[in-house]
């Protein structure tokens, strides 16, 4: 039985479709929908100095905007009668997602695929590819291209 669906958001061009699909699945299964965005760690967490105040202010503004977007998506799903929660977490993307999957007892993952090249994935990595290789629950992949 599917009780918790995790939607991984990166605020790219497919995010609207990804949230819509996650909401449809949550509605169908009468499940809770978790909208999660993992923001990169602050520089001081990866061995750099804190830096000037204007850099910290900018980073705070980015995180505030990401939080606002998450809340807007949540409200959209709540208005459709879907039980929804959001999380904005800072950390390394794949380990952070893996930890949240366990912590939240996730039964299904909805993730976007950007269709980037293998060379890009080799150097930068792909969350979708990582999930396909390591997840132990069903995954719904939302492609970059739509039928529209």
C-alpha cells in the first residue's frame, strides 16, 4: 500500500508537470505527498571560509525564494484536497534524499529526467540516474519533453 510519495523538485522547466503528476498519484493512492528540494550546502560546510556578508545575504535570499516556491506548490496540492508537506533541506543531494526516503518511510518517488548527455552525468551526476540505481521503491520518471 502506498502511503507516502516523494517528489524531488529542482525548480527546472519540468517542475510544474512533476508536481502535477505527484499530486495525481497521491490522490489516486490517497497518500501523503512530500515535496522536497535539496539545496546545496553553504560553502562553510565544504571547507571554504564564510565569505563576505553580501554573499551570505544573497544565499539567504535564494533559500527564501526556494522556500516560497515550495509553499506555493504545496498550497496548489492542498487546494486539490491532497495531504502535502514540504521540506527544504541543505546538504549533498543524493545522500540527503536517501536519508529522507528512509526517515519518511517513502513508498514511491517522482523525479524528473532532464535528458542530459552521459558526459554531463559523468562529471556532474544525475539524481534520476542515482535513484534508478539505488532506490528500493517504485520510481516515476517525468521526462523533459512532454506530449503537448
